[in-house]
C-alpha cells in the first residue's frame, strides 16, 4: 500500500503524506508554488482522498501533500490541517486558475483558498510566525459561485495582473 492511500489523520510518525501526478506535467520552475487547502481535522481524510485521486489522475498539479496528525510547529491551529496542491509555475495563471477551479468542482471549498509561492516557504514565511502578505493569490467561495469556468478564469486574470 502506498503511503498516499493512507488516512493522514491516522499517521503520527511523519509530518506529511504525499501524492504525485502520474501524467505528464511541466517540471517546477523557480516560481513554483501551491494552493493551501485548510480543512478541519474531522474532514481531513475525506478531503485528502479527493485530492489524491485527482492529483494522480493529472487533474490538479504536479503533486500534493497533506499534513498528518503529527504535531507540527508550523501549524497554526490543532483543529485544522493543511493540504498543499502544487503547481509548476505561479506565473502560469491559466494553470493556477485551472487547479483552483478543479478544487471547486471537487467540492473542496474552504472559505478562502490561498496560493503561496514555494520561495516564501523556503524563506520561512508563515502566518503563524507573524509574517503578512505571504499569499500570491487569494480567492474566496463567492469568487466561484454562480460563475462558469470561463467567467472565473477571466476574473482571475483581471484580478491578478
């Protein structure tokens, strides 16, 4: 059994469990990043299973990882966990928007979906450590509702020029 098949809430010996895209996807650039999906711990396994399947089928980004039950010093709240959905390049707005839209289609709808460049993580920038303006992109549920995919893409490109 692959570790990605496991339930993150049951893992206590690693901080993360990973899933990788099994289809051809561009290699990460210096602008790589990830959508941060914060979910309540009670919903973690269900959300992770959706993201794992979609990632492996090539419907999301290059990879995904989920926080587990192991206590993490970078976590801001014990009642929530983060799932990262990686993109190859934060400046490819079509790809970044496509992944956000697919998360919405999968009914993975956190109140806010934030996108963080990997460089910010490498620099140790975390909101719970007092850093601000970390997110490259941020979209709320209302940005998706009552919109077609094309309307969302148009909104995304206009908002984040």
